[in-house]
C-alpha cells in the first residue's frame, strides 16, 4: 500500500505519527515545522483523514514561537497547510480528530495565520 493513497496502511501511519509529531514539535527547526504541516495538509488534500485539530493545536504554538525565524517559503507553506487542513475539515465536518481538546481547527489555524501575518 502506498502512503500517498488514502487507505488503511496510510491512515494507520498518519494516526501513529501525528501524536509523536505533536509531542515533539517544539524540538523542530522552522523548516521542519513547515514541512510536517505541508505533508499532513497534502495528505489531507488527497482525501486522507488527518487529525487536524491535534496538529494545529500542538504545532500552532511552536510555529508562533519560531515565527521570526521562518523564511518566506516556510511561512507560505504553513499558510497553505493551515488553509488546506481547514478546508478539509469543513468538507468532511469530521470531529474524529484524536485530540483531547475540542478546539476547532479553524480557530487554531486562524491564530497561526494571524501571527504569521504579523511577522516582521
């Protein structure tokens, strides 16, 4: 099974990886944060269920903490990823995220987008 295709093997991998990424995201360098968000958003855009609330709630503060360190490409990748994850969430109306908080990913993504937009 290909990880690029929605299906049991790919979704199992995503379900296992997301909490690990969430717990270690403050250790990531800015490029790593943008790449992991881009990767999850790309899978989301291809129809795979991703735990958007968990990812945006945990990666959002790490992105904000390192906002001044992002290159323009990394900042644009994060904005695209947030928009893509928010869009996928709206299209599926899925509350199946594996997150202990009930925060809507739209709220988390909006906070990230606002903070990145205010970067010097």
